[in-house]
């Protein structure tokens, strides 16, 4: 899955690219959610044309899955995710990986999932961060589609 020559910066990840790719896919599902227009999601889904599935409810299963998945990661894996998101915002270059990861480690706390899910376009940032380090989700996506 890695496609960079040995002479490029060391973008060694403690999290597997496959896990990041899974989070990217789920983050994009989550980002596609719209504001809640039906405050009573207990109504009959056929009455509201099942629109609630497209809205960002607190008990959204995609959100719950992401929070659970990110929460189950090791601290180092969570630090990598934050660092990848920061790297993918294009505030840094791949050469900055070590310092970006160090900053993410200093900022680490127990709210990693909430922090990451609060970043608009998280999936895009993670994918760009992976790409900058020479990784791709292409093989992962091909296997899932």
C-alpha cells in the first residue's frame, strides 16, 4: 500500500493505513449528514420518507461507530490520526511529520473522537495526510466496493 521511495521522509505510522481508510469512509458518511429537520425521530420512518437517516441525530449509528472505533485505538494510533488530519490540512509538509506528530502527542486527551468528528472534511484531511506520507486508500476501497 506504500508507494514512496526509501529516500522520502519517514512517515512511519503506528496506525495501519487500512484503519485510517475505514475511518475516512465512515467520516465521509458522517460529513454527509444534514441538520436535523425532524426533531421527533421516533415518528414512523415511512411518514417522513425516512429522511432521519440523512440527519445528524445524537444517536446516529455512523457517529457511534466512529466514536467506538476511534476510542478502541491505542493512544499512539489516536495521535497518528490527529497528526494525519493536521498534515492533511496542508499547513505542513511530509517533512514535518515528526514535529506534527509530536504536537499531536502533546495535545492528546481522552476526547480524540469528539475532536476529530468536529473537524469538517475530516475524511479529506486524513486522505490527504496519508497521501503526503505515501499511502493510498485505493486498494482498501477496491476491496470494499
